[in-house]
C-alpha cells in the first residue's frame, strides 16, 4: 500500500510539472530555409536563428554596436586589427565552452568560398571591408586583421540580415559538411524542426546572460518560457482565426486591418516603428523618368498622411525620408521632405512636356498592401494629370525585375536595418555596375562612402542630413512611410515588446495561464 501511495504521489508530481510547463505559441509565415547563420536573409529564418545564435557584437535598438559574446574590443592604432576578448562562462547548447577556437572555425566557414555564404561579400573585400585573417591569440582572445581600416566593420558584423554573424559550434556540421544542427550560445535551443509544419525551441537552462539592460539584440536575455512553438501559418486570415480561437499566443506581424477586430476580441494590440522603408522606386534611366521634373511631379502628387493612414490603419506615421523614423539620425532635416502639391506637380509636368504618356507601376499579388499602394498612388497621381497604369505580377517575377532594374515605377519595401547606412547601401550605387541600385547620383555614392567609413554618431549626422537633402532634390524614389510592426498578443503573455528590428525576441517573455 505504501508503495502504491508513493507511486501515486510521484504520478501527481509528474502531472503537476507537466501542467506547469510554459509554452509560447507563435508563428512564422513560411518554413525556415536552413540552420547556418546568415545563409538566408528572410525574416522567418532570421527570427528563429536570432534566438539560437549570438555574435561577438550586436546592434542596440538605436543601431549602435554593443558587445555580445565579446567582453572587450580593442582596435589597433592603424584601424586594421581588432582584438576581441570573450566573456567567461559562456557555453554552447551542447555544453562545450565558448573559446576562440569556435570563433575562428565559424569565421573560416563564413569566409570559405565553398560554403556559399551570402554575406561573404561584406567581408572579402568585394564591398570595401576585407578580412585578411582570423586567428586565436589565446583561448579567450580572437584577432581579426583587415586589409584596410573600416569604420563600418563592427556594425557590419552586427547586421541582422546576416544573423549577427552568430558563432556556432563545429558540431553543427555533419560528416558530409552540411549544416545539420544549430548549436549556438543563445537563450533558446533548437528542439525540433518538422519541415513544413513547425519549429520548436526549448529553454537554454545554462544560458549566460549579460548584465546590462536588454537593448535591441544585446543586454540581458532571460528565457522565461520552457518552449516556443512556431507553427507555419502562411495566410493572414488563418492567423487571425488561430489567435482568436486561442490556438496562438502571439501573432508578431499582424495585418493592421485586423487590429480593431482582434482588440475587440480581447487581444492586446501593440505596435512600434520599424527601421525599414516603404517605397515606390523610379527607374531614372527610363526615357520619361530620366527627366527629374516628372519624378518630382509624381512625388508632389501623393498625399502621404492619407497613404500611411489608409494603408496601415493609422499605425504608421507619414515620413518621406530615407532615414527611418525609428533611427537616432532622424532629425529636423529629415522631417522636411516630399509633400502634396498638385499645382506644383501640374506645373512641372507642363515644363517637362508630359502629354499623358502611360507610366507603369509594378506591384505583386503576394502582398496585398503592396498592391493597395499601387492602386492608391494611381488614383492620387491622376489628380495631377499623370497616367499611371498598374501592373500586377508574381513576387518572384517582381524580385527578378527589381534586381535587373527592369521597371518604370515599382512598389518596393526595404528590409529593416537598425544602422540606416546599410539600408541606404541597398539602393545607392553605380547603376551600370549594379542594376539593382535605384539611385546612381555620383554625389550620393560619395556621401554613402564617407558614411560607411564614419563610426562616430556626431560625425555621421551631417552626412545623413546631406544625403536626405540630395535625395529630396533628386527624387530618385518615393518613401511614403517608415515601416511599422503591429503585433496581436494574448493577455496571458507578459513582457513581449515589438521593436525597430521587427523580428520578434522571445527572451524576457513569459506566459501566465
């Protein structure tokens, strides 16, 4: 009888423990594309990997760089050598300690042309920064030697489209050289990846957190839930139904048009400006659009407050600057940009000799809001006498044409970069050499070059200001707003905060049921 009683108590204890397990149920819209840090720039892969991997440095919310796995960073007098001292007590998910060996191994993997790492051109000299060698000075010190000094080196290491150049354990690679596991140092471990269905993360019980306040992708991180289940839900209507039914706790990037309905259903709606740009790009080499007056007329024909209000249900504030609203570099200069002026638009079109020639604005069928942008711009521009025709294509076709520069006007949304210099680098450049660049103005290219070599915020502000003024004068593209992130959250979730980086952070979040 005593044995039965003990067994009964143990069963109850086990059941109680199981019930006490906390699970955060969230979602991704497509399956992840792999487990190697920086191997895919898409948000779904990135939001998973940023919970698992950490780099030597990371971006704060304002785009400045802070140490992450590094305890200290020393730069040589000539700016060509960086020495990183690693933090003590950090371990990988397999229990192995973090040492310089794993850092060197990871970076050798990154820089090996055979690995096909997409971010390699940021560090191999193709785009100014050239890493000559990465060596272990001691078990806790790593040395990076550059071909030339670069003020952008640390910020480039922190780039979120490269997953912060996260450090991995060699055990992540199988005998065939293929990335089979995700063994990092982050607050969550990869538990299961059931392709086409879900990704599940578990708490890293041995996580060594930093002591500074949480900020961006650095600072204190605490995994307060036992598991994070990320179901693949590609359809916004299905996501809305799932969170309303209580099958999801968090919809990180909710469609703003559903926000009112979800709030009425008892969900918490939170939002934050994102370090991205919503734009309409113009092909400045086009026979019509090479005339700056026509580009200026298009910019003057749009009502930006109405666009941002109607297209984001009032969650995004209007902004026509190439510096996102969330940035520390968005100041008084950046507030002065394009504005609605139908009379000026008509005058410019008359001066340019425009006679109603059709101008095609290309969008896609995958993202409804991008189609809405094209239709709304068409209607607004008509008031100034502009003849815009909307062309809807598959997103893959649109992406290919964007990369080739094959368009007149095109609706295009840029990915978030907490350091806005990297956002500018996505569309400023020599159009002859890089057809995916939108703005080829020589002065803009030179200013961007100076900006990428300047690290001090005080010295960078005048460069951002000068670029913004030149952008408004040249009108190579239209920014109608910075990005915004709207999240729908169950009342059971505590501590979740949307932010300028858009991809959700699951650390410091708890679920109380």
